[in-house]
C-alpha cells in the first residue's frame, strides 16, 4: 500500500439521500436527481459505520486450534442524527407515521423499519467519497435529543440488507478505488 495524500478525506460536508429500495445509484454523483431525495440537515457528528462479522472456528480431531473459520453473519450499519423536524425524519425514526391531518404527525401503534436505498456524499473540498446501498432498514438508534443548547436530533440507524438485484451490500465510490482508470 503506497502512501497517498489523495486518499485522505476530511468530510467537511455530508449529504444523505434516500430513494425507494432497489433504486440504482445516481447517474450524477454530485447532483443526484429524482427519485433520490436529500433527507435534510444532520448533526455535525457526521456518519457512523459499524461492520461486524460473526464467525465460527472449525476444529478437527487432529487440529484442536482450528483449521477453518466460517462466516455466520455480517452486520453492516450506518448511523447519523437527523435534525429536521419533518415527516421524513419522523417517519424514519418512528417507523412510519400518520400524516393525514394538516400540522400533525401521528406515531403509529405498530411501527416498522422504513426500507429505502441510501446514497451518502462525503465532501472534502474538491475531493469526495460516496457510499451507495441498494436496501436498508432505517429505524431509531437512540433517544431524541431536545435541549436549549442545540437542535433537536433524531438518532437514526440504517441496517444494510441484502437486495437480490444488487451485486454488493454497499459500495464505496471514489476516483482512487477499484481498477485504475485506463488500467
């Protein structure tokens, strides 16, 4: 691995977009068009990514230390705090909602995670690294914060789900990744 200053990203600005589950990544990564929708303001805490692999060590009678490791389960989650008090943020946090009355959002008695596709832009000046996920289940990830010192915040967690038509669970997109251009 070569030392590369171009591979360093300080995401000074971040954007979270969502679309119906299974939507292909945007044709324009810097200006996603419909059906992609900007989910609005998020906290300065940015994006959290957690990736866990649950595995089992397989042993034989002869090799007690183990001869193989098998992957039992993968858990990949993205997290952020939505700051906008609107139907979209509340629906993601509360697992849907009743928006049939003007000026009201009703929390459902039987909530379900909201399944969507996600596209996230991490912008560092002229550099950018993006994340695309074909299907996630978005739900509450913690408490709502509401204090006089800061914006009200809704902690969200998007659990990455397998989408049959997608080749990957998640894709990182940046000019320095994958096969070199022209190579």
